[in-house]
C-alpha cells in the first residue's frame, strides 16, 4: 500500500445516470400530459441542459456567494488549514480553498466542479461549538463529497428540480402547445388535467428524487469521511451538536441559503412534522447510529489484528 486512502465512489456514476433519467422522465411526462409540441420539447431540453451545466460549472462561486462567505488565510484559520492539509494529503488529493460564512447557525459544506476547483466552507457557528476533533470529522465528511464527485450529482439534482418546478407552474399559464390550434388539437381535456397534475405533482416528484439522491450521498460521505479520519465517533459527536444548534439557531431562509442547504452537512433550517419527510438529509439519529456501529467495527478489527497473532491479511490503516 502507498499510504493513501482508497477512495471508492459508491456507484456515483450510476446514481448520476439514474438521476438524469428520472428527471428527464418527469419533464417528458409533463410535455406529453399537456399535449406538448416539438417546439416546447426543444425549449425544455435547452433549459435543462443550460441550467444543469451552469449550476455545475459555477457551483463553487454560486454557493460561496449565496452564503456571503469569504476566503480565509492560514494566519486567520490555522486549525482549519492544518486539518484540511493533513486530510487532503492523506487522500492524495489537492487542497481545496477554505471559506468562512458569517452566520452563527452551525453548518459546513463543500462545493466545486472537481478536486482542483473545490472549496470547503464552515460557518462561524460551527467553529464556535465544535472542538478540533469534531471539526476534523466534519471536514473529512465534506472532503469526501468532493473526492466522490458528489458536487456533480448535487448540481444536477438542484438544477433539474428547479427546472421541473418552474415548468410545472409555467404550464398553468401557457399550456403545452405553442399556439391556440396546437392546444385545441393536441389532447383536449387531457391537456387541462395534465396541466393541473403537472403544476401540483411535478415539484413534488422533483423534490422526492432530489431527496433520495441527497440522502444517499450523506450516508456515503459519513462512511468515507470516517475512513479518512479514522474517527467515526468524532463525526457522530459533531452531528449531534450541529443538529441541536441548527434547531436552536436555524439559518435564515433566503433564496441563497435554500439553494445551498442540500450541500450542507445537516439541514440548516428548523424541521418538524411533515417537513421532515421532504428533508434532503437523513435523520441525524440514523447517521449517528451508523457511525457508532462503524466505530465498534473498527475497534474490533484493530483488536483482532493486535491480539490475533499472525494473520494472512495485513493491517489496514485509515
């Protein structure tokens, strides 16, 4: 072994492909149900491609600007630089830029279209409530989002969900055809029903798809980040504090913070009741339980290698 972490992608290429297929399937369903013409189909495709590409290519700039964050120097944040430099070197990856967002709501996120254009951002709130070990656990999680290329998946999910939502609303006013004759000859009553269903169900479908993908990404980053740091309990402790802090000091909802919320390590808004069903983040309790189970397995493996005598399998260093 060369000492570097073996990063595995959890089938992210397949997830991205499925996401594309599901999102475009919803768009095609809207187009068909409302008696769409070739012209409207072309418009949908162009909007989808342009929005997806723009969100992915400029993801770092858009997310950082949305949070009002600023890049900090090593003199300003020596602990963050020390941790990120260590973990990046351990993974054999370039070191991302480091930002701090001026909000007391505790959270963190990673962004950037690839490893060489990546950034990690911590809020002032998370730096206030977490100790160095817990911050290390959080940053390991965020770095793995970059190394597993989750930013592409997130950009596609966010962009396509936005497109589908606005298409659903726009169909209420414009219908599916490009002209009056098109609308009259296309599907009659089905067009009206399709418009109503699209307006109501399309945003819901988009949110559910985005939620499913986002939750899977979070579980994967928890696991891989803990392998990178070798300390699942640190991330579990951090998640417990962040979850409580986000409930007592929720982030103010704006267009900017809502666009970045799915990227954050925990839901930044106060969630209760029905809204939890549509959260892009898994339940904190489930994540903590998984991490504590992972910690037990890592201790058992280390104990077996220390006390088990000669083994055929060499010790794995995380």
